């Protein structure tokens, strides 16, 4: 069976997929220590995060969730306003 023939943008996309497939392991190793921004025509289009194990992915999602960030800021504001309980003032529950 002859190899498919690509032209124009289809050829560029095929070449990109081929290169990415060949170099994916290298890209992931590079992303192990830092996030890699993938761009298209100099505009960010994706974020590559490598070495996600155990709770890393869940932690990343939580830390980058705007809802979580808002909740943390609300809690900090409440504490600054004096609305909160210090941990040392919390009575331990009696054991049954």
C-alpha cells in the first residue's frame, strides 16, 4: 500500500504529529521539572506537564482551580477580620 500523500496544512500537521510522536518521551522528560508551554504561531495553545504520579495530578488540579483559589482567599479574609478559631483553642472530641 502506498504511503499517504499530504499537501499544505495537512502535510504540516502530519509532520508535526510524526515529530511529536518521535520526541514525546523527550518532551515529557523535559516537563518533569517544569511546565512546558506549547504554542502555535507564537500563541500559547497547550500546557505540557510531565511526571504526574500519585497525588500530583489531583494537587495540580486543585491548586489551579479558580473556585478553590477564591475559597482560600475568602478564608484568609475571614481570618484577617478576626473570624476564625485558633487550632489551640479547639477542644478535642472525647473518645467513646
